[in-house]
């Protein structure tokens, strides 16, 4: 499984010296597929690398730097749009790592801008962003209604000139999920950056990452999320941080998910951790890439797709939602 090559290279960069041409192809293809090629490029910088691979990694470093600047600018544009309201605006995920100067942001590939605002002010945020040039990505009435009634965020918005997307969250899990995090507490505990924007504290970032991985989604992009968690834990995991993280996880009802995230991150990227039998399907799902970076273990992938939906909504709602999406032609990505 070439996903294991990515995990090993991030954990022990010197291990790439043993790769032959086929190994480098598998590593680079899988790293790109997992959106970890910029992180890999950062980790192996300074090592002796074959010329062809070095060119790919240099391009990845340049792309990551360009993405970092674009993400920071997009965050500034959102700040300006929302500034008249005076509402708290919390950066999430990759943009937060970069804005706070964290090790998790080094080489991090950043897609959409994700922000968290108070739920009671979500309509105000929507109106200000629309006035500033963002518009809807999902024109389908069913999708729009589903997001507004049941999801933890507005339907995705994209800026008409910059072609950049923003996801405006009012909490970190769908409203139908079995776990109900305290979004107000997350916002209240956010750390100001001194420019009108804030980020979650490190324990909040890990809790958010674990929630996204194990209480909501199908583990798509899971290897990158676990690398984020490993970097955060490595940077802050001293002087009682375990207790702080445990308290934060308990407050948001995510103790089991956070424990699994930390355990799997340590197994893949750290000094190792003993896995339970229940952990092993997650590892199979996370590392399932072939030598060209293509997803393998399709049955496992589909099982996690169903699991993700099962966690985010009750059975009757799930059946109705999947049937509606199927009729509209949606199929899980292969």
C-alpha cells in the first residue's frame, strides 16, 4: 500500500534514500492523492533525492507557498467583509495553521477557507459575504434546504472574481449527528491573532480534526488530518497538555474520537501505539493506495462512506437522503 510509504516518509524522512524509481513514483503519486505532497517536500528538504523527484518536490514547495499566501489573503478578504458586524470570526483547518505559524501549516495544502461564526449570526454573515462578491456553489434546491436545516455550515460559497471557496460553519458537526459539540464554547475559547481573526487553541484544533475524521466523514483525506493532529500534538503535547485535551474532548462529547485520533496518529507518524482490533479497519482505509496513488479496497471505502452518513443522521433520514441523492445521479467518489 503506497499510503504506508507516505506515512513512513513523513515519520522518517531519511527512509526515502532506500527508494528505487518505482518506489519514488508510488510515494509521489500517493502523497499527491492524499494532499500531502507539500508536507512531504518540506520534510525531505535538504536530503539527496533523485533529480526527477527533486523537481516534483520543488514544484510542490512552491505551490504550497503560493497556497499559503492565497489562503492568508482570502482570510483577510473574509475579515474585511465581516468586520462591520463585529462578530467573532474563527479560522479553521489549514488556514488557521498557517495564520498561527504552526508546524502543521508547513507545506500544508490548503483548499477552501473555513471559518466559524456564531450560529445566531449566520444569516448576517451570509448577507455580508454575498454583498462582498461571494455567490452560491450549490444551486440545487434540495441541497440548499438540506444544508440550511441540518448541516453545520452554510452551503458552500465561491467568490465570483477570485474563484475561491469559503465554508461558513456555525458548529463543527452536522445538527443531526449523534454528538453535539458546544460551538459557543469553541468560539469563546478561541485565541485572537491580533488582526480581527482568531483560531482555536491547540486542543480545540485536535478535537475539531478528530470530530471531522471519526464522527462525521468517510475518512477521505484522513491521512492528512492525522498528520495535522500529529504535528499539533508534537508541538504542544507537554506540560499537562494531555489533561487539557482530555477535558476539551469530554466537554464536546468527543472523548472516544480524540483518543482514536491520537492513537492512530502516533501509530502512523510517531513512536508507535498499540492498536485495538477496532482500529485496524481505519488503518486499512487510510493507507489504501496502489503504486499510482489510486484508491484501493473499494469495499472498505464504501463501508466508511455508509458509516459517515450513519453517524451524521438518524436511519430514516439517512435512507431518504441517500435515495434522493441516488436519484439525482450522485455516486461516492472512486
